[in-house]
């Protein structure tokens, strides 16, 4: 299994938000932002903070891709 944050990147583009804007708005560390951009797993707490920024559900920012 792997995680994809493509939905988050689309949300950021739609809202004209850059990486540093997300870091400030969701109070993320640069390390966490890098993990997201590399499609690496992050904690549920981080995902919840991002959801709060966009007023959305976790499924709106990421998806789990099952390996075959």
C-alpha cells in the first residue's frame, strides 16, 4: 500500500496556495511538508490540521493505493 496526496495538490492549486502557505496555515514543519510532497505517510493529526484549513474530509486530500 502507498499513499497519494494528489488530491491535496489539486486543492492547493484551486485555492492558489503554495507550499509555504500550507505550512503556515496548517502549522506544519517543513519536514512534514516534505513527507507529503514525497507521498510518504504522515500522522492523522497532520491530516486533520490540513482538513481544517480546507474545511474538508481526509478523503478529499489523500487516498490509499493498494499494490497488486
